[in-house]
C-alpha cells in the first residue's frame, strides 16, 4: 500500500472543488429562482386580494 503523493492529493482536491462548484452553482440559481417565483406569487396574490 503506497501512500498517495502530494500531487495526487492536490489534484483530487482540485477535482472535488471543481465538481462542488459546478454542482453548487445550479443549486444556488435554482433556489434563487424558486425564491423569486414565491415572492412574485405572493406579490400577485397580495395585489389580487387588495383589488377585490
């Protein structure tokens, strides 16, 4: 059993960070879109209830 070299560890960490970034960014965008949609929906329902 040979221990992984420093460069291997480094590349593993870089890959992990890269994959984490490309997965976290869509999650952030998605949650932001959901929050925005909820905000718009509540705003629309508020204006509808006031106009009644």
